[in-house]
């Protein structure tokens, strides 16, 4: 029973948060300096130029991906940050929908197969609540199948380049996810398209630079972990083992914590500093302090709490 309840709750959470993910797209578009609305293909009329609303409430319907994909992709390639954000989020969601659908269907089947003749009154009440949850989920499932049904395998395989394009256009969530995971965000396409790694290799440094200029603590946190000695991430493979780089980003992150307790990071800083000469450490300290004052605000640990997931978008 606990498994069924958990699955129903997970499904409801995923579906209910999807609208918030669309609202996040609008926020990111403002940060990138773009318009909050973009032309889109209207359902059943590919030639129309109606308005694609970015801020979508959980009860409203988005244009099916199969109809909007080509124009969203063209707009993203032309530099439309809002279209790029919507494209990678919808592609990402639709690529996950079959697995989520399977999980929810399996747990519903398990629930319906249970025998009720030996349940007590409380168990029967709980059972009815879960049955009601299944019924309430059906129109939500239909809405998201309306969004995703008919999307081709080629469309769903575009997740990595769509994510990359949104990152390049300033979407802070896409940038963090792409820097952290790169082509590994969709291992299936990575396995058949090795050129995706070349795209990642060419774009990493520019994305780090853009994040630093924007004062993005997510980028600082990702780079400080990737640059530490012994890191085995994909980004670490491109940055290489660089004690000076690691110390710089670790120092910047520590300064960004402000008055918060940072005893653990102070220990890490001492260990990192031991690998540098006094002159290297002085230069790194100056860089961290100057960078903080020039580009950053807020608190680093607040924007990147312990265990945060760079690819955990708001609708998930």
C-alpha cells in the first residue's frame, strides 16, 4: 500500500509542477533579455502565427510537441531564449513520460489487484483514497499525453542539443545541467551520436565564462567540484586537474557564504592551499575577492544547497 501511495504522490507532484517549469521559462527569458512570448504553430494550422504563452498554469494546455517542435527549434536556433527553454523542457518531459506512465500504471494495477475482503475500516478508507487518486490522475495523464503523443524518436533524441542551445542563450537551469552532465543527460543519444561530446568540449569554457559574468553560483559550485583533485566527472576530464583553479572557485564559494558556518569548507581550503605556492594563493585570493565584488550577490550555499540537483528542473 505504501508503494502505491508513493507512486501516486510522485505522479501528482510531477504533473502539478510542470506548469511551474513553464513559468520558470519566462523568468529565465527575462534574465536573458528576451521577450516573454514567442510565435508558435497553432494546433492544426502550421502556418498560423498565434502566441505561444510561456507561463502555463497546471490546468492549461500547451501545443503538442509534434506540432510545435519544428518552429520552436527554428526559433531557438535564431536566438529565441524562450523558445529554446520551452523546447528542451518539453522534450525532456516527453522523453521521461513513458517511464512515468509505466510506473503509475503498474502501481495502479497492483492496487486494483489487492483483495479487500480482509481489510479493516481504516484500510478500506485508505484504499478508497488511493482509488480516487487514480481517477483524479486520468485527466492529468491525458493532458500530458496530448502534449507528448506523436512526438517522434528523432524529436526526443534532440534533448542534448536543445539543452545546449538553451544554455548558450542564458537559461540558468539549462546551463547548470549541461555543464554538469553534458551528453550524459541522455545516454541513449550519446551512445549513438559521439559528436555530441565534441559540442560539449567546444562550449564548456564559454558557458563557464557566461555564468561567471552573470554571477551564477550554480556554475561556481559545479566548477569547484569538477576541478578538485580526483574528480571523475565529464567536466573534470575537460578542465583537467588544476589545484589553482579549484582553490579559486572554492575560495569564491566560501566568500559567498557570508557569515554562515563554513568550517568544513575552511578545512577544504586549507588542504587546497597546501598545493599552491604563497604567490599562487595570494593571486587566487585576490581573484576570488574581486570576482565576488564585481559579479556576485546573494549567498552561494543558499542558491546551491547541499545535494542540489543541477538537472532537477522545477516541474520534476
